[in-house]
């Protein structure tokens, strides 16, 4: 789902949705979407028909990433604090670009690791792939199922990683 307007200075709404959903969750994106203007956490909870404590948790996660900020005020009669939350438009682009850059680095490292050396795998459910050194240390025996490690091709994994890298490269332009 791609919406026509842009959030922040250059990040599309669909890209923001993808990044927030991948890095945090779809619920975090749903909450940040509700902050087109500053709102109380209780108002967001009412709009989404979920508990305010859940919304506060999501907002606090977004605050830790500097994607939202709040203003706190104290009710003089009750002594309770209320919070008005707003989106940090100035931080969204850098968060998205940073996330994409970090993912590209991780995927690039995984690709390098797969292209170098031989990998081994056993047939158990865990089916963890290991390096030659790890297989030798385990005497070519899987610690989970006691099955034998056999050589495993990296072709499919390399192909998948290359596709994933291209996808992230497109998204970061």
C-alpha cells in the first residue's frame, strides 16, 4: 500500500511503514501514523480502541528511537500528569536511512560469509549451518541430534541475500 504524500523531508509513507514495521512492529507504525497532529495518549488509544497502557508502551518505544516527543503537564486538581505526543518529523528520514544502512551492512556481511568457505549442515529440525571450523570442533557431529554434518551448498542462500540486498539498495535511494 503506497500513499502519495511524503513523511519527513524525503521518506515516503510506505517506506516508513516498512521500516517501522520491520524495526519495531506494525503497531508502532499504526501509532505514529495517528500523530499527524499532537495528541494525548488516551486519545490515540480511543481512536485505535486499545488500552492506553499499550499505546504508552508503543509511544515510549518510539520515543527511545527519537521518532516522537512529548510535552508533560500536571493537573493541579488531581496531581496527575498528562502527556501530549507529537511526531519528530526532523528525525524520521535519518532513522529510516540509518536502519536501511545497518540492514545493508548486515546483509553484506552475511553474503561475504556465505561466499567464503564451506558450510555444513545436519538434517535435524534445527538444521543449523556451521563453518568448517565449527564442524571440525564438533567432530562433524550435530550437538542437537547427533547426526553427521554434511557439506551444504550456499548457492540458494547467496541468491536470496543478493535479492534482499538489491531490495534494500532500491529502498535507500
